């Protein structure tokens, strides 16, 4: 049994940042509790290898599986989550995206003071070490390296010429005054290696004597006495242990594990708790509700080999690329398998982009090959097509009172007509681009959805079978002012003292882009709120 001023549960994209920032004050003590461990594996550092760790085994991935999706042919959708210091920032695609400024202004309009774009922009800048000059939009010298992706020399210029011919904007900085348009993405890579929150925030902070990091420590329950969170129960190396909080406990387990821990602690919808025999400590009906994620499809076309990644995956060339990367941190291995990124409107009347597109010169089935030994994967390109602001809402619930059982997850993807109509527009929009030269000159037959899908009904049928999520779960313990809000604008759990949440679960509405940067911002914000209260 030990005591710290602050206990942080979860060392992911928000928790690692929060631990680093709070321990800048030598007069406070922090214990960071993480169920994963400090992982040292070259695949975690290698940018081009992210599909392997994202969709791989269970060593550094919780590999959750959702329940049957009622609007997507009852398919179960994989939900990978990082199992290591750094959380999902250790396995994600490293694409840096803040979302649209209007996203945060909407949070403020929901009554969340301190969360407007003007409020959060300084927090994004504080974290950032941007590839360009520091200005009103970008920071320099922060822990988080943001580099510009280096596109390929064949597919990217052809694609950009095609979209410009169709009237789309070319965008050099999606985080400047205007997000809309096509360009190459910003990515979180530092000297050729993954810039996780563990590497960029936590590991340097672990040298401080006022930070204790517990790994392999699986949180099982938050103890509440007289309406105040006072201790965290966890299991480490087969032993049940307790750490007491002198000031606060902050949950940073993410959109799945934070509501799971609250429910295990008796905090949540009373009826759900009783079904599992868990005593009701605090009836809070919004816990686990309001789950949001970005539905995503992949359109795939055959292509000439020169436009794909396959030439670089030939075993001898790949070996040389790996050696170059190990020696210099440069080359193809230091880049993601993506070439173009776009924030695009699927209807001209929209105030902001509703789609994010990622053009890839390959698919997740790409593999090393060598003539006469192993054939390459098919020569294809793919376009990931992401709905940025879905109307559908899902939930997270307990499978049982066992803290080691994975949570139940349902996204309800494609649950509204507007969400389904979006993908009809997407399929036709991308087809128009692919049919425009000079990109069409290197493409062959459309593979997915394929030429047979033409009518709305045919496209809908394919989308139901093809939709996954972009693995950006948020909102399951949302900030707000209504009866379903789990925490307030200061991230304090409503109705309890000494307990906050700082992770993706607090987002009342999902932001229009990859969520890692927003989670880092939430960690920065939580540190400011806690220091201010202190």
C-alpha cells in the first residue's frame, strides 16, 4: 500500500502526457498505473510496419472484438488497442490531425467553457515541434515531432494532377488557415522513428523521482469513500495491491477501458451494475453511452506495379531499405504506407469537410516477396474513406464483473440514413477521381466495390459488408451539462470528488480527423486544470 498525490490510470495518448506535465512540479508525486509494459520491439519504432502492430497479435495489442453490428450484416469489427506504455500511440498510423476548428467551437456551444478552438489551439501548439516555422497555428520546440510525409514519385503526382483537374484544392498545410484539400499528411515521426507519447513525453519524465510508473498493473476498481475517490485497486504479478490518492485519481484508459473501470467500481447505470452483481456506488447513466467512431471503407483498384509499393517490398530492396533506416533513420522505412491525404466535402453546401481520404499504394495484405521464391501481393492501390462526423452512436458495457474480461462494444455503424448516404456519395466521388487522367493511366479494374455496384441499393449492400471503423473510439464518458454527461468541463466525474477523466472518452462529439492529437491536447488540458485547482 502506497500513497501518491495523483494516480493516473492508463499510460496512453493522454495519460503519458498528463504524467509528464504534472511531474514538472517537483512538489507533487504521481503514480502512473499501466496494464501493459514498456515494450522494446523494432516493429513498434518502424513507421512502415504500423499495419503489422495495429492488426497483429496480443503481445502489445489488446485485440478487442466488437459484438455483431446490427446495421452492418451483424459483422463483428476488430477494435485494436495498444497494450504498452504509450497505449494506442504505440500501434496507430501516426497521422497527425487536430480536427476542424469548428469541432471545438461546437463543444463550447454545448456549454463546455474552456474547450473552444481559441482555448485549445495553444495546447496543440505547446505539444508540437512542427516541421515548418512556428506561427499562429503551429508550435516549435514541443515534445511531439510533427514531420511532413514524403510522397512517392509515381502515384502521388498523378493523383494530385487528377484532383486539381477536377477543381479540388491542393493543400500544403491542413492545420493552417484552411483544412480543406488534398496533399501529403503530417505524421508523428521523430528522426525516422515512431513519435509515441511514451517516447516523446513519458520516457524523459521517468527520470524524475516524483514519478512512479507501475507496469503490468491491471486496474480492477476505484475505491470510493463518502463520495470521494480515495484509492485504486490493481493486480500486478498475480497479487492484489492498492495505491491511495492524496489528491485525485485520473482515469486515462481510453474510450473502452475507462467506462469499464468505472462500471467495475460501481459507477454507472444502476440497472446495468445490478445485472452483474456490482454494488451501486454512484448511479451515473451516461457511463459507456455516446460511443462514437469514424466508419471507414476501403475502395481498391488494380494498378500497374510501378504505382504500387510492391517494387519496394522485393526482399533485397526491402533489406537495403531497413539497413538504411537503421543507420540513418531515413528512407522508405521511415514513412507510412500512405501517399495522399485529403479533407474533402462530399457536398458543396457543407461548411467543413465531412470526409477524410487516405490514398495508399498498397493494402494491408502487402508482403515481402522475391522472384521465384514468393509471389508479391496483387498490384493494387486503396483509398481509405472515412466519415468524419457520424450520427450513429454506440455503447460500451461489461461482459461480466470480471475485471479481466474484455468489455462489450457496439458502434451501431451505419445506423442512420445520413451515414449511409455519405458512403454512396463517397463511392461516386472517388470513382470520378480514379477515372481522371493522369491517375487513370496507371489503374486497371476496380476491385472494391467493383463495377457491379452501381445503384444506391448495390452500393449500400457492399458498404454494409465492407465497413469497419478507423479505430478512433471516443465519447463513452462524455463531458456535458445534461443528465447523460459523465464529467463536467473540468473533467471531474459528476457527483463525485477526487475523480477525473482525461482521455478520448470525454469528447462529447468526435473530432473530424485522427484522434491521437486531440487526446494529447486533452492530456495537456487536464494538467492545466489540475494545476489550476491545486
